[in-house]
C-alpha cells in the first residue's frame, strides 16, 4: 500500500499542492501509511533490543545478497561467487561480506542499470555530484519516501519535533514559477531559495515564519548561520527566535563553532544533525559529543583501510556501506568517498565515528560583500546532469565566477543552455556566473577532482 504522502510526492509541485489541503485533513500517521509505521516500530525495537537488531541485520544482509546475485553486475561479475554460497547457507553473510570487493563510485555510475534487481517502473534515475563536480548515477526505489521519513523524523525527535509539524526549509533549488519561496502544504514546510536570502529579504521571511508560528528551522548550516547573523543585525523585532524549538542543519559538515553561534541566536532551540547520502546507503545521527551513530537497520556500515581491512579505534577509515533495503538496486560494500575516525561500536556492533572528511572541498564561493556562499546548491540531481561529463567553478574575483563545463558526447546546444540557466538560477543574487565550455576538465595531481578552483588569496574556509 502506497502512502498518501508517497503518491503526492511524485506529482509536479503545482499539482501536488492542489491535493495538499484535503490530504492534511487526514491524521499524520494515515498520510504516511503502514511503511512509515512499520519502520518507526523497527527503529524503536532496534534501539531497545540489540540482539534482535543484530539478527535482523544478518537476515537483511543475506536478503540483499540473494537479490544482488540475480543481477547482471553481481551475478556475473568477478569476485562475487561467494554470494552463491550465502544463498546455499555455506557461508554466513558477515563472513561473505569480508570477502567481497569494494564498489567504487565510478563502477556504480557506469553499471547502475546492470545492478537493477526490480522492474524499471519501480525505480527512478538519480544523480549526484556530491560537490565534487564529477556526477554519478544510480537507481532508487520510487516508494522509498515513507521509510526515509521515519528515520529523519526519529533523528529530529530529540528537538521535540513530531510528525506533521511545520518547518521552514532553506534550500538551493528551483521553485515553480521562479518563486523565492513556496508553501508546501503537502509536506508541511515552507521552502525558501537560499539564493534569495539577504539583508533586503530577511524581514519578509522572518515575518512569514512568525506569522505561521513555525518553530523549526531546516537547511544548510552555512545558510542558517547567515540567517542568524542577519537577525543579529536586524532593525526589526526578532523576538520570535526565542520561540524556535529546533534547528535542523543538513547536507554540510557541521562544526562546534556553528553549533555555538546558532545556540546563542536561538537559545531555546535544540539542534539535530544527521549524516546521510543521496545513494541512501547510510544514515547516522550526531550526538552532543559530535559522534555519529548509524542506524543499524538502515544500512550496514564499515570503516576500512585502503586495503579493505577494518580500522582500529582512533584510526581513520573510509566509510563503506551496504544497503539493507535496496530492493531496486542493491549496493554492496559501496565506497562513499567519505572517511571518518572510529571511536567505538554500539551494542549491535555498528561503528561509531567522528570527524567526517567528505569528498567535497572546504572552500566556498566569495560574494562581493566578502561573505561565503556554499557550493552545496550546485548539487544537481536526475536527468539535469546527463548533458555534462564534469563541471568546475573557478573564482578569481569576489562576486564573480566562471562555470567550466565539459559536455557529454550526447549533449545538445539546447541541453547545455538549460544547464547554464539552471546553474545561474542557483547563484541568483549571490555570485555572477559566466559560462565556458571546455574539451576536458582533468583531475588534480593526486587523482582527485574538486568542484571549486578557488583562486582568491586567503578565501574564507567552510565545508563546501
């Protein structure tokens, strides 16, 4: 059974909102459906019964392996023979896992359709650059939304957030009719384009938040920090900030300095941060000591050395994940490109880690006023990316930058113009963006590829 929210979420925004008002008349649990309810119960049970959680992880690992071996990539690929031995019961799932190769981002993108384990109508093509500018493609289950939302709501519950409560969501994305913000009754959020936030608009947005009684702020940490600074310097009444109950940073590295500043400006708000991936293979919450706790039933997490061996306490390792609910496209030992320091294990055996270093850079674009603008809005998803092999942003002057694009072989002039306009919209009122086509965008000398070529001396640092 598909939840009401799941059905509405796949409609275009304008049509989605036509159904939003009657949908919100239903109780929240009814809108989100049985998958949400079942997942929420599993999260609670895993937290209170570690032995059940460990056995369930083993069962789902085995199911992932049985599903994977039926696909062309895993079924015929080298080094995956052990999957057959799991199916016959000769090898345990965890023993098999240690014998399997590491799946790279490049292999995932190149072979994602060979990993398809379900009818194509049940999945949708997704893409992400992280912020590396080097796009990868993968397939996600279309009905994943209710399950995902159960984990998100659970991670936010420490702030007092409950299913169905309204939030304002600061995001770097396009909205219908190029609106600066969009009221999403279907999801209970006001989505604000971060490119439109500034000294001239902050009063309008803050009065909108106060008028609607919104108590939860959700968005990129860099944007929430910018909002806090604007409110600190504002010449209008900002006392509603004392009514904010939750600050929900997402998608960027989060520092203790950011935590302290946000706590000062929103003193009665609790903060909740999670680590997640576009590929939907890991989900972890951040505790007060800045240690990440993965949800064991969401995805199996390992911290490994380059040679594939587990790291010891205090060592840094790459974050490698295996999906436990990837019916459409299972990922087995997927190298996320991120790394972290191992600090221990929970009572299920899941690694706990801190100090994530992502595949993204640590610099942002510098605006004309000297403030830093996160490159996170340049994350592009789905079919928008298919005309581009790689892109890079070069900045030499504050307030201006050049978007360098290496087109894909099938790119047309119309495709590239649409991509150019998309990226210009992502920088509206922040940085003036020029466009340049190039034959090749090589990686750096160490083999890595970064999105931002920041050439401004002593540019402010941030997690971009």
